[in-house]
C-alpha cells in the first residue's frame, strides 16, 4: 500500500498534517485548530458553531410539558393520597369505637 502525500486545501504548496473531522478535507498546521486531540479547519469550526447554536435554540416542548405536569401532579397526588389515608384511618378508629 503506497502512501500518498496530501496537500492543504487552502495552501496547495503545503503538506497536510491532518484532516478536518467535520469537512474531511486535508489541512496544514496553519489551517488546523486542534481541540481535544481532534483537527478542525476554519470551515469545520464554523459549521460546528452553527450546529451548536441551532441545537441550543431548539426547545423540546414535549419534555417541558411533561416536567410541568409532574411539578403540578406530584404535590396534588401526594395531597390526595394523604387525605385518602387520613380518611381511612378515621374510618378504622370510628369502627373500633362503635358498639356492636
């Protein structure tokens, strides 16, 4: 298997040191930005930033509605359950005090 030398997409006269993880294009040391051991080109960084901005702008309304329903339903359910058990306790005490 022969190794082929690739040149930078922006500087054809320079050898590429890596490939942008987003654009998959060869880049030289001047064009490369390394983040957590991964190479990015300027175009790749721009695309990554656009992806992050659009993902932050999206709102998952179903999840938010579910959480709001839980926030409302849990205390309400707990109050109803407490009243149910309290009524049952009073009923049992009243039954115990009845003369048969």
